C-alpha cells in the first residue's frame, strides 16, 4: 500500500476561490479526487478558403491531445450556446460559463500554397481573462500535426504550469511475424503513434533503442554480427556506426550522457558484466563497476552526477545508485520481488522501474532514496518504462499471454491513472521517448 499520493503526481481541482476573485486559471495540487478541467474548443476559424478542412482537423487534434491526458474533459459542441466565428471577436463568457467550460481555446488557420499559419488564444472563462498572449506557428501543410501539437503544449503548459509533451517523438522496436520467430526493426513515430518511419530493416535483431538528448541520434543494440553490439544511428539520414568494443565482448543496454557526447552501457566478456562509459569523440572507455555480479541497464540522473542501474550483487535483481564516475553503490530497492530497467525521471525526483513479483509484472516509481514505492500497472508482462519529456507520463511495453501473445505500447500517468494503449496497428516494444522537438 502506498503511504500517500505524491502531491506532484496528481493534478487537480480548479482553485474556485481564486477564480471567483478574478485570479488566473490554475490547477491546485491536492490529495483529493481528480476532477478534470473542462474546456471548450470551437472549430478554429478558416481565414482563407483553402483552410477549412485543416482548421477542423487542427481543432480536433488539440482537443484529443488535451482530453487524452486525463486532466482535461472537453465540452461537446452540441452543448455550445454561442459560437466563435472570428478570431478577434469578443468572447461571451457568460455563455461559456453556462455550459461549465472552465477554459476556452479559440484559433484561426490560414493556408497559402503549401504554407499554413495557426494562431490561438486561451481564456479563463470564470475570470474572463486571457491566459498569456496569443501565439502563432507557421509551417507546411504536410507538417500541420506538429503545429497542432505545439498549440496543445502551449495550452497544457499555461493551465498546468508543467512543460508539455505532445510535440515529441518516440523511437521503438516494430515487430511482425509469429511469436517464436518475431522480426524486429527500429521505427520512430509521433508521441501518439502517428507518422511511423522505419529506421532499419528486419535482417537482424535490434533491441533497446534510446534517443539522444537532442532527438537527432539513436543508440541501439544489434545482433547483426551474431553478438550484441551497440550501434549509433543518425535519424535524419539513417547512417549508422558501431561503438567499438574489444573482440569477443558483448555490449548492450546503452544510454546517452546528458550532453550526448558519451555513452553508458553494459559490457560482458563472458565472466563478468559491468557498466562502462565511452566517449563518442575519442573512443576512450572507462570501466565504472568491477564486481563478479551482473551490472546492467544504467540510467543517468538529469544533472549527470549519478547513475541508477540494476544488479544481482545481493542475490537477486535490485536497483542501485552510484556516482557517474563509478565507485561504491547504494541499494535503493527493498520490496519483495525483482527490480529491473530503472530510468531516472526528467525532473530528477523519481526512478521508474520494472518489478516482477508473485507471477506478475509491474511498472512502478520510487523516490531516488528508495522511499515511497508505488506500482502503477500490473499484468502478465509489463516492462521497459520511458518518461515523457515533462516527467508526467510513462510509456512501456505490455505483452499478452499465450502462443499468440503480442507486444504493444501503453502509457500511464504517474498518478497511476489514465492507462491507455498507444494506437499502433502492429506489435511494438522497447520505446524510448525523445525530447520536445525544436
């Protein structure tokens, strides 16, 4: 049983007294029941004849993004008393209060050739005030979804005070074929499963892709040589190279350093498995652990000063933290069962992990000192957590049971609520959530 619900993990009830006094729309963090913010998003104005369909699609994308967080609930258009027919027209706040809309998003779209411009405004309905100044984004018609994600991020951030995560991408392993002969290749997609692009073919097994801090490169483990070796791939041109290791050694579980210039990973020479760091520019290798145990799955803290990893040095898989320069490690997991695949949160306050106990797998989080462990999911097989850029959502792999079982990607809020499948048509696993796009 969790000791208490972490206040940073739940968002929730609109601050009624502040609104009544004309204060800005904000979420109050509370230990109470989650009550989503209600918002209205009338169809954005089409400022040019070519913009009609795109304005509708952009509006729907913004509404779907916000609703999909579980923190917001859309007021249906059928309940609207008034409409917003022009971007600059005065807002009839009384009409929106009457339908219980707490926030109002209005926008306008113009299209010239293959160029599109999107602008929006956000209002606190109860105070009758605009939240921040209006923003606009420009791009191509082919990239309209990115502009919708950027609008969603801005709305989300202005209401919650947190950074957004909609304009981000996820690299993952796309799977096909029967369970006993699964073909795997690297792919990248938008956070919501759209715009899938393949980065490798299925000629060899690939595992554990990891985005670089800037989202322009991917580390992954390949069995192309017959042994696990780490490759570095450039996302833009799909050029790749192998991270050099000694003959006969196997390298796996890679992650970038916070500046993207180094790689931390596990290296096995048959007798031991230890954690190493390699400089991508010089090729210099540094051994960080030296024990007879299996030390693997390293993940750096946001400030780069510490590494969390899994090890069986105590007799079973547990989580440990050590300095990023190596040295003594302290154990942070003490619950029943086995712990693996730790990942430090972008905020630096939590570690996500996979836990196996009593025949079930779980995705969980704990403080970096091991306290306040909470399990967010439970199933036949849940594993491999990865954090959204703002540290609010965790994506992971869930595999179904049986000979026909398949892997799929799911996401869950760090409060343990809003468990959702990522809508991908094929099987998928090993996700790594990249940063917000520039």
